[in-house]
C-alpha cells in the first residue's frame, strides 16, 4: 500500500480521525530532549509513557501507533503530538527512524488551533523538516535556537487548514505524498518515475499536478531540497564537502559544485564561508 493511500485512509476514515489536542503556544515550550530516534532494531514494539512531557515526532517510516487504546497508521511525512502521561504503544516493521522533541508547555491557557494527535503537514513538510533538523543541530550550542525552532514547528502545525476539509483537492494529497517521499530519501538516487510509482501515479500526471501547484518541476524540487539540506550542513557542521555531497545524494563533487552554483549562485566553499 502506498504512502498516499495510507494517508488518505487516515484522513477520511471516521474510525481513525485523530482527536484534537490543546496547548498554550503564547510562549515557546521548554525542550527537554531532541534528536533522531532509531527504533525497531532489536524488538518490533515499544511501550512507554512520559508523565510530564509532550512528544513531537516527525516520521520517515510505516508503523502502527496506539495512544491510550486508539490506533493510528503512521507513514512517512506524518507528525504526531502526544500529550503528557498518554500510554503509547508502537508496532514497527523493521528499523525505523524519526525526528523527535520532548517538551514541556509552561502556559496555562490551552488553545486549539488545528493541532491533532496525528497530522499531515502537506506542503509545509519541507519547512517543518528543516526546523526539526535545525533544532537538533543547535541543541548543544544554542538551546535557545532549539526552543525557537520547536515553537515554530508547533505554530506552523496549529496554523494549518483542517486536514479533512470537505473541499480538499486530491492533487494536494498527491503533491504532499511526493514531497514526503522525497524529503526522507534525499541521500538516495531519485527519479520522477520512482516517485510517481511510490504514490500510485503516472510520471506524466505527477509532473503536471506538481508544476501546476508549485510552479516548479519535480526534478527542480528535488535539486532545490538537496541544496537546502547541503547549505544547512555547510553552515552548521564541520563535515567535509565531499561527505555533505554524498549525504544529499550528489556524490560527484563536480556535479555537486555545479548544482550549488545553479541553485544558490555560490560554490559550496563560498556558502560555508558566508555562514
């Protein structure tokens, strides 16, 4: 079953619609932990509670999440926001990686927005991915940046239009599915036929709806997201340029340099020097 089909089932099935959650976003949360979690390696299940902390997860895998007895199908690109003290049970399908933050909300006037226990960021997924990765990168040296980034993620999620609105366009679902597929595979070879097949469309149809909705081609989007990620690594880490090139799926240094210049107007070394 493709990511798109799983996600549409979650949005439209009356039995699995995620409940709304409320928290005070008038000030930034206190972030107690953040990182890249890897689960499902030694055992296919996890059971736990965090008595005083909210849990924010951005997923890159398929799994089943059970919260206080209610079950959700997790898929790449979905976000979960689980309240403190909830009983959590995960069923994995193998090694599973996600970005996470555990946080405490200090305000006492909860507001709803459009926050739900499980959400799809849709076209906001790239921005939310960048913020989560930035929060993790900054944790050791700039905890205030981590706090601001996680706050920004929550504000973005709270400000999204309702996911299950009656007039939701199917093309929106296809584009969000394609973006999610790309986001978590930037280090791998990617082609339009591969992305289209993963979400159940033909290459031509994906190309048409993507250009119509975003103004850029699928190939252009993949190239831009690779360089967005490379720029973040160049300016926030000491990784070698060759390692960064490989990590964003452009291992050939000449091609990486050419792509950097085409997208940003600068070479990788210039981007690193500019900070």
